[in-house]
């Protein structure tokens, strides 16, 4: 993507539809029942809002089109594969009501931020005209918040219009007026290690708060170009959750070789599910990669008086995406 000022060329009706879908989703936490756009030509690009998926990628997500009159449940073999181009995450404006009030239940039930997963797919050419059906399927590698809807097995209606379209290049204009194709892979997650707190039983996620959470992890990072690995080539990121604001949660970290010491601090108390942290090599600006298995050596919880709490929830560390 261009690093200067850009203006994305979006159809106004598509933009309005996206806004409505995103706002409605953050109220309900569900999967959108229509694509954007709702009607397209064979060959066009569509987007699908598929809930708040954790671990969703282009390799574990499939999309199929079923022709008018075909029941996907009775004839699943008649689906036409729709190539998935990208899987992205969207977050609302941090000053919006959707973020500050409507999306707080998602982290409690999933141990991850209140994002909306978007599938970008290119309809194949030669599809029959009329009212068809889209089906999205994910593998067991994809997790959803407790009680949340998933796209699996859901019929998403779409109308195929006459004519043949073409995949969107998502062009944008730079400050000098030059038109440049967009690269949505720039908005996808880089390979990283992610620490995931345990999802606690319903009703207990906020039964106990902590003044600090300290994590000691080992993440082997190598410099593919040779030389030492420097801190500025690594990002240690606290998962963005609405509760981080009200709980005034802050993150600090230090590194010694492959060992990371990470501290979360809250003056008013935070919850264990807030301790989701990603360690990301800033590739390709830095030619770094995680070259071994990440290990969570320890996680220590402190109460608001600084006393160690021995009855603590578990957490895991793994590679993502």
C-alpha cells in the first residue's frame, strides 16, 4: 500500500451497506445474512461478514456458490468453489458507541478483541443468473466466541446479474492523482506468536480482577539476513478490547535474546481474558521470522495490592495465523 495520503474508490451504496452490517453485527455478534454487494455479476468481487472468527485464514475457509433452485443441504456436491482472496479483520471507531458499549461481550466469551471477520472472494465466471446461495465453511482450526453464530451451514442469498464482471482491484488515488491497485494482503495478519488466555465458564470471566499480569515467554526469532535481532524490529501488541479503555490497561515489555518479559498493569483492575498478546516480527521491513516453537514459561497474576494470586486461569501460546 502507498504510504502517503490515499483515497479509496468505494461505491457509496456499498459503503452504506457495510456501515449498516458492521453496526448491526456489533449489536448482535452474529453473521451477516447478505454479502456486499447483494447482487453481482459472475466474475465480480464480493465481501462476506462472517462473525468474530479467531484463526480464520484463506487456507481454512472455503466459499461455495449454489445455483438457483439447488438446496445446499440436499445437494452439497453441486456447489461451485468461489476463490477466497483475503480474510481481514475490521474494528469500529474507538470513539463509537459500537466499540464502547456494544462489543464488550465478545472478548469475555472468546478471549480476543471485538473484531469483525471479513471474507473477500471473487465470484467465478459462468455462474447462472438468478437468486443463488452462498455457503461459507471453516475447519476446526477456526474458533468462534461462546454462543456466537458461525457461517457454517448458513445460507447467504445472492443474486447473480446478467453479464460478466471482473475482480475488483480496489484502486486508490495517491496525493498526485495516480491510480494504484490496492493490496489487501497488507491488511492481513503477519505470522506471529499469540498468547491466549483460557475462556472461563460463563458468568465468571469478570469475577476476579488483577492489578498486574506478568508473562515470561520464549519466542525464537532469527534474522534471515544475518546479524543480531533488535527490539525495534519486533512488535509486542496487546489485543485491542473495549475493556482496555475502562480498565486503563497498559503494556510494557523487555527482551533478552529470545526471552520476553511482558507486564500488564491496571490501576483499577483488569480481567484475565485481557491478557491476549501477540509478538510480531515486523517483516519485511526487518527480515525477521519466528524460527522455533514459542513457549509460555510462566504467567503470574497480582491483585490490586501487588500480592501474587495463586488461583489463576491458564493460558497458551501458539503460532498464528
